């Protein structure tokens, strides 16, 4: 994969962004991140972003790393990385009243917590919570808890709250 990304970079003259995904106890120790950063330098991206687990992963042992861990590693990368995990982005305090159709469309793609739905769609947070509660009660949405956070989704793989 690394060779492919290097070859792609040698051919592609456009902007190349690279996301580094850190997982607690898997690749978040300093040695692992230094090795990842060394490989990233070989790729020569225009931007490097650091992210962590936010939604329920396929494997339950995969956990998020803390903001302080990610923050410690941003300077390891060239160019210096930015943290993009929604968990660490301040709430925008959306003001629009939520509409059912865009919420359902978003949740057809992937499960999301209330904050991400409201912020991502620019909806008022409290009104979004009311809409989600109604859709769950109607059986049109399901809820699952992951690391003390509720995720809303569509499908049988989510448990009713």
C-alpha cells in the first residue's frame, strides 16, 4: 500500500491529503506514531490529518485515543498534522430546525451521535434530539451505546433504546 501511495504521489500533481487513524493500544504509542510519520514523509502529502474512533467500530476492542495523545503527535508529521475527530471539534450551535429527510439520509450511510447530526446538518441541537426521540419511538431509528455515547442508526444491527 505504501509503495502504491508513493507511486500515486509521483504521478499526481493535485492536492493530496492523508488521514492517519489512531486506535488506543493498537497504534497510539510513540514508536508506532513515529514509524507512521516516517512513512507519511515518503508519501509527501499536502496535508496530514489525525483521527480516532468515533462511531461504533466493527471490532469492539478498538477504542478511541484521547485528545492529549493526538495533540502530542501532531508535530511528528510533515506537514504538521491537524486533529479532525468530531469528538474534539467545538459545537457550532446550529440554529436551523431539523428536517426528517436529511437526518434519515445521513443515518442510512452510517450511525452518528446527536451532536454530529445536529452540527453536520446545521440543525438546532435540542430540536434534533426531539426529532431523533420521535423517530426511535416510531421504530424508524435504532440506538446503540458505545463508550457512554448514543449512536443513532437504521437497521437491525442497532438495539432499540
